[in-house]
C-alpha cells in the first residue's frame, strides 16, 4: 500500500485487468478531490475531462504491465485490454457531460480507452465506441436512474469477461450513430484489476484482486515511467503472493505456478520494490528513473522520508533500487531474460 507512497498490501474495486475493464467515477461529485487543485470547484465538464484523462493514463500503463508480466503472475486471464465505463455510473451532475462526450447510454459499456497494442485496439475498437452485444447476445441497457450505480455496468462487464475467457469473441458496437461488428482475440494478462480512486490522499495499494491508485498519487507521477514504478510495486505484491489472496474457483481466474520469489530477503516492501522494478522493466519502461523518483517523493512527502512500520525510508529505497537497476542492466547486457 502506498499511504503517502508507503506501498504495502491492504485489504479491499472494478474490472480492468491491471488488465483493465472499468473504472468507477461514481464518487466524483461536486468538490471531489482531484490531482490538480485548479480543478477543484471547476465546472463539472472540466472535472470529468481531468479524471477521465487520468483514467486513460492509468489504463495505458496498467495494460503494459499486465500483458508483459503474465508469465510471472499467479492469476491470469484473457483480456481485451480495454477500459470500460457507462453513463449510469456517473453522478447526475457529470452524467450529461459523459453522455455527450463519450456517447454513453445507460448501463451499456463504452470504451474509455483501448491502449495501443491491446486486443481491443487490434480489433479496430477505439475510445467512444459503445458495446451493444457479445457473440450475438445483446447487453442490457438497464433503466434510467438518477443516482450513480455500478451494478448494471458490472453485470455487462461480467458477460464480456465470461465470453473472453472462452477465446475470441464477436462484438457489436456503435460509433457515431452507426452500428458495426468486430472480432476481439484476447491476450493473456495478469488477472488483477486496476482502479483509479478520486482522492487527494497520496496512496496506492493492492488487495489480491485489484490494484488501487488515487488521483493524487497518479497525478504526482510526472511520466508514465514513474507511474509504472508505483503500479509495478503493487503488482509485485500479487506476484510475490504476500497474502493468501488467490481463490481461482471464486475469482473465475486460472492460476499458474510461479517461482518462489517471496523467499527473497528484505521483507515485503523491499521485495516488492525490487520485483516491481523488474516488472516495469519487462514492460519496457525506463526503470533507471526509479531512484530519482523516490528521492523526489521523499522530499515532497515527509511520511516516506523516514522509515515507518517496516517500510524503509525513501533514501534507503532509492539506494536499493539503484542496486536492482544495476542487476537489470547487467542482465540486459548479457542478453539474459529479466527474471527477478
């Protein structure tokens, strides 16, 4: 969990398979915390744009981490790589702007993002497409409600996930008022969702099913590479199985055998720092920036400047990451695979 980037596993939602399926913005009401103080109190449409732009950034980085590290994740699943949302999940203030901007309708899933290289993008899908049916079976629009709800969208996402679990699926979708079809051939990806939570708390966490990052923490990351350091650390908690989190039967995910990385010395946070750096490097991110990121974060946030509750100080973490980066560089120079 990152509390002020303390990064330790913590208990607690929304399909997105680090692999991405949907992000809830239900709590984004008037005055909701955002990453940019200039957005607080701004018009609803401006807040919506700021939040959905950040959502897409998290989706892009999460997708790359998920697909690149499927071989190391204890839980895997078939993923389209898309980020989905629906009109019904937005507050009554934001909903008209979401409908106008993204062409949403009730509980029907709309694409908020289709990251480059994802199964959705390869099928020709893009942001603004509205999914109407899967394998010839219509998804449910639901009834109009004033309050923001997620259950209808969640039911439609579950239908899509079940179809993807069986392999390629046929999708009917609407774009600019015209209906189309596409075939989506899913990719294997880590079986964990990623969620952006509107909050001004500098925080990220993992709970065995999902990774969470607040808008404040995602906004603090100046580049996708820095964001990958944060999300890679949280994904590492899953890879290392720091809790007995996985129940393949109830989660509907396939499990696989992974090397016993959790036998590594240094405790959960040091382990997740090191393994997370490898995960980010395997996804093609510039991990050499990690020590500087931690030093910048330590200078910004006193809560990580000093050791707390089993968490090393920011400087100690920066030095350990310099060692891990040297390992990664040596493996690359030798042409060896990047396995922690």
